[in-house]
C-alpha cells in the first residue's frame, strides 16, 4: 500500500487497465446476482454482457502489449491503434447492452447499475485519451 494519502494520489499511466478490470469484476458480479439478473435472463442478456467486458479487457491487454516509441515501425502503431479502437467500440457496445438489460429485466435498475455506468464512462474517456497519446507519440516522428 502506498504511503501517499488517497486524496493526493493521481491516476497512473495504466489507469485504463485498472478501471477495465474493476469494471469486469463489477459487471460479472452483477450479472450472476439473482437479485438483479434472474436465471431466465442470464443466457440472453447476462452472458453477452460478460463476454463483451471480457473482450474489452482482452483488447486493452493486446494493445498495451504493443510498446511503441517514436522509433517503432509504422505497423506497430497501426496494430496498437486497431486494438485501442476495438476497446473503445466495446465500451459503446457495453453501453447498448446495459441499456437493453435495464429495459428488459425489471430488477435491473439505473440505481443498481450506477457504479457500473460510472466506471464505463470513466473507462471510455481513459481509452480515448490513451489513443490520443499514442497518436502524439507517432506525430513526434
């Protein structure tokens, strides 16, 4: 644990990865909780949500595994950008699936989904900023 007070801590360079893992945990717990997603809805709505968040985390991991510098080949920038774009698209797909969940399942409410929605919005913004930072590295060539 850090000796820095929580209020004085800033975000890390890989905050997008930390937030994605937290979102994955929260969304998975939500989808397997009988209180929010009854078993009869899990196959149609719960499993696609969990699969999509897993895909988001995978795309982030793949993109982050491609280390780019100003001396990196163009192909590395292109591949990293593709995975980043897919991760951002996954955020919008998750948003649509969450809307479907809220509209379809009576027990799933905006109030109960509040933490997940907040994490998803934060994650999308972090991913967009991360993609821009990759573009800035490329532009320094």
